[in-house]
């Protein structure tokens, strides 16, 4: 604090342990004044907004001079100690100390006063919990990963009232999980619905965002239903957004990739799961890459579907429709180029229609609404 200006009664200081900072004397509170013209340090006590002088001790207070002012108050014992540049300037013990306070308030009189670097400390033990959240010790999260939300300061005194150097540590705080991953595709690019591999599955996904602490890693799993990990347990993959898993023992059923993002505070997003990929390892072969021109309509459908093809299939043509779990719900042979299939009896959901002959294979996802 620095006091300047002209006059004969220049003083400045601070109220502390106030229970109502809007009242003239802050209702129940204490106040310390440093007086330039009287060269004194004074301690006051206010009760029911009536303030009373308690001490007035000699203290050299020069005009236009910065002083490091400290006040230590113990509400259990009532002891107040005031320091100027770490030297005791005034001291008083209140026999009936105020039991609660919630504010500080600066106070000046007949002067120009300057205050800088004001801090309020709590007493601590060797280990302390710092509360985080609204109306707590630390009220905010990081604005971004490079902007710590707060700084913890610590200072120590000994029995002789000597002060240590100030120690400080910036703290990163993030209590918000990352954004949910919008989609997970089966395959390494666009979403695919089936695979003929008996040992390998792939997936890719869009990135998650975390404005407070940033994304630390992604975790994925593979299961035979959504959000399950009965095929591949939850596995870290760093910041990659594609993955290929090999050495699997796939059977003819649906498989699902599930992914979640983890931020640098260790918080995870909700799980996002792919729409599933059908492994039909019993009928797919190296000629799976050949797809004749086949039309399946309507898709989505409500009751019946129509299948048309250009005659590229040879021999006996088999049509098989699977549920998403791999259960066969329809199968038949047909000749010609067009066939209508009634699926009024099946539930709404995702199904897979497969057409095969002796050489070619065709697979398409169909949806009943």
C-alpha cells in the first residue's frame, strides 16, 4: 500500500472479517489504519456498525512510499497482528472475537491511496483440500489447455513471526468431460456393413473436442452388441482416430466398435458405437470384391422389398436375409430378374440381404421402418 496526497490527517487501510461489507463500518468487522501525519498503526473493532479504536502504536509511515502490509487474525483466540515490511507494527487480542466473516473492504481518508497485489490467505496444515466449483476456492475451469484456472499461493510464519518467501503453483482445472464422438464408422474410410475377413476388423471416427484441458487419448472396444467389450477389451490408442484389430476369431455375426475420448483431467466422454459390421466368414471368398448391378427397393421398407438384378449371377441364385445378430430370417432360390419378398412378419430394425451363386456374392444392408 502507498499513501499520497496533501492534508493533515491522511490515512488508509483495510477492513477484514466483515459480515456485511455494504454497511458504513461493515457491521461486525475489524479495521487497520496506517496514518502518515501521526506515524501510527491502529487496530479498530466494529460491532453492530459502531467502530471503536483498540490500539494506536508508533509506526513510521512515509508519504509516497510502498509498504508490504500484512495482517494475521485468529478468530479462535481473537489475536490480531499487523506487520509493516514484515516487522510487527501493532497487536491486539479481542477477548470476544467475532465468530464469522465473509469480506474484506479497503478504506481511505483524506488521501490518495494505492493498493496492489492484495491476497487473502487461510490457515493450513501440511496437507489441505482445495474446493473446486461455483462459490468454492477455485471457481473456474481452464479457459483453454494453456491457461491455468488458478494459482495456489503459500506463505509460512514461525513462532517468532518471521515470514517465509512466497511459494506459488499454477493449477489446471477441468470438470467437464470431452464432447461426445459424433460417429464411428466400421472400416478405415466410409462406413461399411460387412466383411469377409475371419480375423480382422477396422474402424474410424471423428475427433472429440475439449476446450479446457484437451484430448489425452481415445479408448476403443469391440463387442457383439453396443458398448460391449467381449471381443476386444477397452484399449488405449492415443490420439489416433483409426484402428485395425487383427488376430481375431470371427464368426458369422455382427460386431460393434465402441469409442470414447478421455481428456487430460481423466474425464471420459459418453460411449459412441458404430452401427455394426456383419462378418459372414462362411460364404465370403476372394471374389467378394465383385458386385453385380443389383437394385433392392424400397430401402428403408415397411413390409415388402423388391430385388432386381442384371443377370450377372450364374446358376442357382440364393437369397438369404440375416438379422443383425446373424440369424437367418429368410432364404430362397429364384430364377428370373425380379422377385418380391414379404417381410411383414419381422420387427423393425437393420437386416442384411445376401445374394450368392457359384461365383459371385452380393451383400446389402436393409432397414425396416
